[in-house]
C-alpha cells in the first residue's frame, strides 16, 4: 500500500511561539510547518510570552494567530499557580481546553500545590478537556483529581514505563483519561544525547530503551490515544547557549517517523489516521470541515534534512534519519494548501476551530 488519505489531521500539542517569542517562530512560519507536516489544525499551548492566562492575553493571541495562520488552529487557556480561576467561565467558549503545568518546563506556568490544582479542577467547566503536563508520580496526584472531579483529562507526552503503567491502570479503572505520546520519546532515548547535545533536551526528557519499549507496547495495546509532536522550536543559538531551553520541533517529522514504524513492522498503517486525526478530534470535540484531508505517500524513503523544513528554527533532532513517507497534498475546506513542497495559501487563511 502506498497512498494513505487522512481526513482532518489535528496535532493537539504544539508551541507555535509568535508574540514576544517570534524570533523562535511565528504563527505564520509554524503553521506553515503544520501544513507541511500534513496537519489541518494545531492546538497552541499557553506558555507563551505573554502567557495565555487572562482575557487580554487570550484576545491578543487569537488576533495575532488569526492574521497569520495558514492552518486552522485553536488555543489553550493556561492555569496559573496564582489562581486565575475567576476567568475560566468567561474564556471557556473561546479555547480548546485548559492546560495545567504540574512540573517545571519552558515558561513560568507551574502549579505544584495540590490544593490549587484541586481548585482548578473544581472550577474549570466540564465542557472542555483539561490537558496536563504531569511527570512520574505527579500523574498519581492528577489521577486523584480526575477520580474526584470526573473531568476529562488528556495526559500530554507520556514518556516512561512508570507513567504509562499508571495510565494503563487508570483506563482499566474507567477514568476519563487519554494518553498522548511524542515521536521523540518513541524514536530517541537518552543514549542519543551524546550525539544530540542540547538538541536532544526537552521536557519530559529522553528516557531509557526500556521506557521506550513500554511506550511501543502501550501503542500496540491501544492504550495510546494520540501521537502529538510537542513541537517546541528554539533557535540554534539558544540551544547552543550556556543554559539551553527545553524543546524540539516536530510537526514536519511525525508522519515520516510513523511511516518508518510501519516500514519496520512496529505499527499498522491503519492506526495512523486514528492517532493523528480521529482520536485527537474526538478528544477535543472538533469536526474537520468538508474537503479537508492529507495525501501521504507511505513508501517513499527520505532522509530528514533541515533544508526541507518550514519551521523557522531550522533544525531537527531527527536530522540524518532515514524515514518513510512524504506528504504530497494537504487540502483545507476544498482549497489545496500544500503541494509537497510549498505552502499555497496566504497568512490568514487558517480559521479558529473553536468558534
Ligand atoms: O520541551 C519542552 N518544551 N517541554 C515543554 O513542556 C514546553 C516546551 C516549550 O515550550 O519549549
Ligand atoms: Zn509542550
């Protein structure tokens, strides 16, 4: 089989940058990376500068993205440790969901007090999902809130055997949880760090081969709901500086890496549309517009090369890897937006998926 048609691809976990971090990437450049990666739409995380944690910052971000985006898009609202819950009811209809950072990462959004988390779970309306950054035992603390408040929760970038074990059990218990896994945790381990240096630093960090194996097992068993890129561009200079920021770009390498997994017999091609389109749309209650699809040539070998990437940051932790699969066409609302090489629409073509 060579050509695969995927309707309405959605990456529910990206950091588009823009605003005061436009030197890392703009809403135009990073949504161009999205369509080049095959995506119809992307959901933008709130740890920007400024953070998306109040109505003013949200309105400003929505304005900027809507002027610049070539793919469709949605934005998350961010919870702060300083209690911004009063804003929840007025912003919920404008966003795809709420993001809570329960462990430290890029930006200053950290909620590490369980009482504050409990308050957040209490106030956030059940109509939109909560996405959490929770690593290791923090997952247990969040599961306790899911159990008590019964609010649908997506666990982002699950990366270890320990974490997948907690979530596997939570699913067996019948909790309303979903699991996202990133390509970098499926295809790289901490053994790659010596070659990658700062370009292999992200949160959650790269783990052991045994952790990686546990992710593949969970994928095989149907415990993984979404493959999400956690696309997080930083400039080469920033990555090479004394204290490099966490994060790697990923929007344009997800499909070719999944193609590699198919080629290696580790993934069934039929699972791809579920993991990158159907399930993420279902979690966020989004319907793809008519005539919105991607044509992927699954058998074409390729080598990941920064020259071919649209992301502004201009590098990839997967550079030099032999992968399989090329995005040939992307259509959004009956308009071809990507032809395998170039983006065919102007900034502003992309629409908000939420309203
Ligand atoms: O590696 C990461 N980078 N992990 C995150 O959680 C945030 C992201 C970023 O914004 O750079
Ligand atoms: Zn992220």
